C-alpha cells in the first residue's frame, strides 16, 4: 500500500506527461514484425506511468534513501563481511581502459587488462599460500562447486570412483552441503565439540575410504580458529581425501595465516567480501579458486598465462573440468579487488585482520553481560551471542533483530549457525569506528533491558520503518513482487 506522503509512480501518472525525449529518427524505419516476428510484437502499448523527468528523479531518489547499505549505516551481518567499499576502487574500475573494453577482443588489444588479472592471480597465490589461482568463478558458491568438481575430477583420474562423500561441519555455511550435493556428492556432517571446534574424534569416525573431501572455513562459522587444523588435515589426507577451504572468513587472517600452510588443497575466495567489491543486491560477485600443484591440471579452462611478456589464455588443458563461466570472471569486481590489494599492501592487509579481530572481541566482551555467550573465548572477526535469556521473557531473536531497525541498524545474522539456539551472529569488520561500535552496543543493551521491562515494544518492532512488521509466513508464501494497478495492498 502506498504511503500518503509517497505515492507510487503509477499514481502520479497524468496523460501526456513526458519524462524523456528522443532525437528524430535518422535511419530508415523498419517494421517490427519483419525484424523480430509477429509473436514478439506487442498488440497494445505497455501500461507505463506518464510522469515528468523531475517526478521520476524524485521518485527513485526517495526510494534509494529507503534502502540500507554499507554507505548509509552499520551492517554487522555475520559471516558476510559487509565492509566499506573504498570509492577509489570504483574510480579505477570506471577508467576508460577498463570499462570500455570487451571480452571478445583479441588478447593483444587488451594486454593491460590481462596484466591486471594476472597480477591479481599472483597476489591471491601469495595471500592464500596456494600454487595457482583461477579468477573464472562468478561468486563464492560457484567457487565451491568449481573446487569440488576439480576434487572429483582428481579422484576419478586416479580411478578412485568410490569417493562419494564430502564431510561438512555442523556449523558450516549452508552453501557447503548444497555445493557438495550439486557436485554429485553426499554431504556427511561432523559434529562440533563443547569449544565450538570440529570434534576430532567424530571426524576420525566419519572419515573413510569414501571420503572425497572435508569442507570448512578457518576461523569457523562460530568465529573461532580451528586450532587442530593440521591434525585434521593429516586425518583427511591419510584417508586419501582433500581439504577444501571456504574463504568467506578470510578477513580474519589476512597476513597472519594462509590456508595453503594449514594443509588445504583447494581454496575459494569472496572478492566481494574480503576485498571490498560491492556486496549484495544479487551480484556481481567474484569467487576465485586456488589449488595446490596436484590439482592444477583440473582448473577450469582457459588459464591466463604469461609467455614471453605476453598475457594470453591457454585452452590446451586436457584434464580441465571445462569452462565454468562465460568470459573470464567478473572483470569489474576483479579490478576493484586488485586496487584494494595494491592500495593496502602486505602490512595494510595484515592491519585489516588485526582491527577486525579487535573490533569483534571488544563488542563481544561489552555484550556478554546482557546476552548469553555460548563460547567464552577470544573470537576472530565475528562472534556468536544467544537470545536464550530474552526468549524466556517472551522476546525472540527475531524480535531483537526487528527492534534494531528502529535504531537505524541492519540486523546481524540470526538463527545461524543452527547449532546455537537463538543465535545472533555479529561481524563488525575493521572499517567501523569505536563510536559506531559503542552506539550499536548501547542499542543492544537497551533492547535487552526492554525485554525485561517492556517486552511489547520489542515484540511489535519495528516502529519507525516505512514498512511495519509483516506476516513472515505470508511474505514467504505469497510475496508481492510487482505493482498491480488498482490494488491498494
């Protein structure tokens, strides 16, 4: 339903108002039916609003102010690293030499762009400790699938067709078991111990001759570093399996630890998380994959190489799993990531992790008196709270998240990981100031006090947003995705 002070653009429509003008036609007019066929030609004009340019500009500007993003407010979404995207990266990505080229150009005409991509690959090799990197995958989950397909190809090339299982921790990102399934594997769960880490005894129990790989991130999804990672790697490798690293949490260890040194065979990265590509809104993302030398022959083709100071694509890859994306990755996101890495340098990237970890531990310790802390130990870049105390007062974690909207904050991740009851997963990132962290902490403390003294205000939140609390079930089952003229709600 339209707001009284903000009518929908269709409701502003007045016949003969025009928001644009086109130049006179200076080419021969052609019949639409001759060009595209009669079945694709409209038999009546589209029902579009007739508004002035000023009206439409005000409409979309007003809509943009109602959206929440990293540039407009704090966005502590756990496990997603929603950090500030430096505008220098945007400026570089828009340089004519990068923005006005085309993937189908001959490689000799885009040597500068290929040079950038090659240097980015080498930088990611250095950062991850892997032997080779491809930039082809489009995003994180796509990188997961790509990595698993390479592991599958490796096992099959060795005649090991019985490796049909991928082990996934119970705290893993949901994409891990999903990617394993799509890649043709069976996902097998390994439990966490009382400290929130992979239970080594349970890992030994589930690893066998059918194990293709173990998928995990380190630090894990609870924000805790897997201290026994080398022993875990030994268990999996001794059984003939491979280790897959989900790079969603790399922001916690830049410059301090490398997946390759921990024993991982495959790594995917999220350039739109760790390396400040714009994140959200459906993309574009970028999910480069790094591999050890043993898996290098199976990388998706083509591979970007450097031969006699010339950059070119190598398609002669007989063991490759094949192309996984048209063109070679999402170029604009790769340019932004490269700019960020070169701007920060090795010491700057190390500071990223240092500040991210300090910020998370600072917030966690300030909030532990108000909310249950399931794992009372130093975290890395993110931490988990539980709303179990508030639930006993009739206030659920969902209510807490809705109430945070009234304070101008995007809620943290809730009800994930699923092995923590009433979970709140908070990641402040390194880019937020102490003042912002303190203000968020005070809001969380106020909500905790409201749960005790005035639970209704939390249960009925949000109160100050454009849209009030919706029926969650109906919103999921019967979403309203488009405006229908004449309907009021």
